[in-house]
């Protein structure tokens, strides 16, 4: 390998030298690491977020005020 060869290219060459089972294990390990870094979240995790903003606000009164503002 020459000095001009990138790390990516060097790694790819090494990966291609692995047997198919080792390549599969490597893909699985990389996928697991990426999944940890890009963990998906459920919308349900947002439940209750910002509830202190609405504490003491009557929902019906709020909606009525908003609707009245539309008609002005």
C-alpha cells in the first residue's frame, strides 16, 4: 500500500481479505455501533414535556380566546 492510499481504501482492502463470515460479523458490529449513535426515539417520550407552561390554563377558555382572535 502506498502512502497516498486513504485509510478508507486500506480498510476496504483488509475487509475484502476477510472470509465471508468475518465480513458479516464486521457488518453487524458496525451496524450496532451506528444504531447506538443514531438511536431512534418514540414520540411518546415527549409526553408531558412543557406541561409547566400550561399549568393553570383552562383549555376551553384558551381555545375560546384564540377563536375570538381569529374573528377580529
